[in-house]
C-alpha cells in the first residue's frame, strides 16, 4: 500500500483525533464513520486544519431493516485531491440532525431536500417548507415504506393496457398486415 | 343563388384552410422531448414549410405542444398556459409520458394520462418520437382541422367542471386566477 | 368633383398596394431566409395565411381602452402616412396629399405608430411588453438621429421640404440624390437597418428573451391588425427612400396605363433591392444589445450624416 500514503495519513489523523473507525476505500477515497454529535466537529476540523474546503455533496440512505437513516457528507480537498466521506447513522423515528449551513452555505439546499424527501429535521434551517414538491401532505416520498406505485395508482389515472398482452411489434403486424421482423421474434411473449 | 348553408360551407372551408396552414406552436418543453423541437424546426426537417411556427406567448399560440412527462407542479403551469390561449386551440401530447406515464408510470409526482386534465387532439407516441413522427402528428392535426373535428377548446369550456374536478384532485392548493374566456 | 372621385379611388388603390406589397415582401424574406438556412421554407404567401388565421381567431381578453386602440392606432398611422407618400411621381391616380413641408410632417408621423404600440403595450401590464417598449424607444432614439441628419442635408441642399419637389429635381436633372449627396444616402441607409427591425436590431421583439416584446399580450385580430400596419409601414419607408434618394418612379409627362405599370414595376424593383439591404445585413449578424445598437447608430451613421450636412452647406 505504498501508493496510499497520503490517504492513510489523513485517515490516521482524523481517527486518532476523534477516536473513530474508518478505512481507505481506494486512492483518493477515504471514509470515516462517526456519531451524530461528532459530525460537525469533524467537518470543521477537516475544513480548517486539513484543507477540505469544499462540500461536494450531502445525501441520505434509508436503511429500513436497521431502522436507521445514514447521512453521508462528501467533502473535497483541492490540495490533497482526496474525497472524504463522513458517514453517520441517525434514528428513523423523529430523525433530527445538526444543521451545518453555517459551515458551508450550499448545505442549505441539500438539507432542505432531505427535509422534504426523508422528513429529517434540521433545527434552525432557513427556507420554505416546500422545496421541490408543492403542497405535499403525504409521507415523505423517498422513504422506503412509502409505496409509490400504490400512491400513483390511487392518485393518477392509469390507462389500461392492451388486452392481448403481446409484444408490441406483433400487435402492429396484426393490425397492419405486415410481417414481424426476424430480430423481433425473440421478444415474443407467446409460448 | 347560394343559400345560407352553402355559403356557410364555403366560409368554413376557407376558415379551416387558413387555420390548418398557419399553426403557431407554443412548445411547452418539459422533459427530454424539448430537444426534438429544434431538430424539427431547423433545416433537416423544416416544419416551417407546413406553416408551423413558434409562438413565444400563449396569447398568440394555436397549438400547445407538451413534450414529455408532467409533474403535478408543471401541470399547474400547463393549465394556466392552456387557459390563456385563445380559441381555437389545440393540444398535442408528445411521447409516451403524456399517454400513459411512460417510464414514470409509478412515480409519485407525475401524471399518467394528460387527457384527463386538458383535452388532447393528437397524441404522438414514442420515447422519444423522432422529428418525422412529430411532423406526421402535425399533419394529422391539420387533417382534423380541415374536417372541422378539432374544437377541443369548446369541449373544455363545456366540460369545465369535470376537468376542474380532476385538476383539483391533484393540485391541492389551487391559487389561480379565474379567466373569463 | 371628378377629381375628388379619382383621388379617393387612388387612395384606396394605394392602401391595397401598400398592404399587398408589404405582406408579400415579408413572405419573400421568410422564404429567402429559409433558403439561406438550407431549409425549404414556407410559401411566399404564408403571411397572408397567417393574417387570415389571426383574423379568424376569437379574442376573449380585454386590457383596457389603449389595449383595444393600439392596433387601430397603428393602422391609422400607417394609412395616414401612406397618403402623404408619393407612390408614382406626379400621377393623378396616386395623388397623395403632399404639400410643401411634408417631409417634416412625415418625420413626426412615422413615429406615431410606434407611439401607439408603446401606449397599448403599456396598458397590458405585461413586464415583457414594458421592457420591449423601452428598448424599442431607445433604439428609435438611436436611428432617428442619422435619419434626420440625412433629411436635413437634403433640405439644405435643395432648399425644399417637399418629397414631390425632391423627386421632381431628380427627374429633371437625371442625377439621383444618392449620387448628389452620397453621405446623406449612406447615413439614411444605415438608419434603415434599425427601422426594419431585422437582426441585428431585433432586440425589441426577441422571442426567447422577451416573449416577443411589446406584442406579447396581443393575439388574434389585434396581432393581425398590427401585422398589416407593420407591412404598410415597411412599404412606406421603402417608397420614401426610393423617392428621396433613388430617383423615384414614374414619369409625370406620361399618364397612360402602360406608363403606370412600368412605373410600378420600377418602384417594385427599387424597393425590393432596398429591402434586401437590412435583410442581408441581418443574415450575417447576431443580435445587438440596446446599448450596442445605440452606439452603432451614434457612431458612423451620425458622422456620415454630419458630413452630409456639411457637404450640402458648402
């Protein structure tokens, strides 16, 4: 692992400072796993001490089996050329996370999106309740226990499908009296 | 001596011919279909030879071309644009998304069948339809206009309550002005 | 009394001529533009079909008094100005109400249509209209200066303010004013680029940017009437230029039907060539912003206009 000296060094610095677990994924990719309370300290440390001046992305994953939301903060150092992933897991019931838009302004956008799509609350977050959706009063739609197909079939008008349930080329050939091209025969649904 | 019926026929013929030969299109470019419009209008396919021409505002437009999926949020704007257009007005639904939702059939915020919300004259299927299909859709619309069958603006006016009920079912916060068209 | 009947007949004929020629030129330009862009293009009578369709459209909106009046105002201005333009030099059928000093009168009246448009667009309350009107009036301030300078040069040079007299002078001496005072002609020609509002001076009605600018709230019959007014106005400008600079058309000594047809033919050829100047210029130039347009007009055209005035004085 001689090529990954700077990644290993960074990982050691952060894990030793905060007593964390982490790993080097590959060159230029480092991830650390932190508690929810430590995240803002780690981000501030990385920004001020290690040169990670850019918040590239924030996202959320719904681990419904563990009953957890995982939040991932991706930050980037233009000097070291390393992406650092800070990952944390929070409770799925009444999810709440610290607001970091005082560290990076652009975090505001991601946090508003997460508030809308997953229902995670960020205390002190500025901005309208509606971000992308308009007048949404159901469960936040990106949660895994939200049944989007059921919701769509109840809310919107479904057009009934063709009754023959054949491959579309066969239907066209029947109606127009032309032959089905050879390459299309393998898609036939007739046994 | 020409009686009233015959003269009305002649007037209708001229009227429909002029309407058919001069279609000002308001291209509502949602989704990926918007990229097919430049190809249709520019030199390779040149829709202007059919008298099809872009209009910048709904007041001047005859055709509302909806080029792809419609989120509930977008539908609100489409309804506003449609109601600002002056009669006679036509709607062309473009691509699978306007017909049955296409690949977004189970999405939580895109509508599936456009004609439940505003009346549609012609659907062009395909994902995406090529410029040839777009032009053939316009030619189909021209045939309908020449036969005098395309009067969906009237249909919308007469069945307004039914359309409004459908629209309000998904647009919960209805903050729109009432038009006296 | 016979004279009056002929005059009314001539006035109607002039209006129809101006309308048909203006609309047809617009259609030809659409066709030519399409050919330049390697397209097939609409038929040359497409503008007539558009107009017919617009007149058949229903209108169910009201924007107040000036909103209704603006198209009427434009077409009134167009027909009024047309009455003061000599179509054929000194012919009884195209009498025109010309009088001594009509050149100055025309200078004022040609702004009238734009003014009606501005008032109507202002009443519609559409922000795009307001921006479009602002840009249009600023651009007008730009091209009016070289245009007025070139006309002033002609007035000084020949000590007359009558279009008829200027045409007559060209007819008698056989020298076109475009040759007699080339600087004034060039200044007026460059000002005409802005008058026709083809690219690069089409920021007034930029479709993608301003949603067609001042006319964005006008549809149907309103737009159709404005289109007719615009067509007549373009014919007015072209005819005025031909009579001021390019020797005019028609021969006052011959009044037979053949002579009229020949005169009209010459008029059409000259106006068409003149019309191609802004169109050609537009094909090869992208759109100017307002301040770029004004800088353009207040640069070389104004300088040429001043030189033209000096040329006329000395």
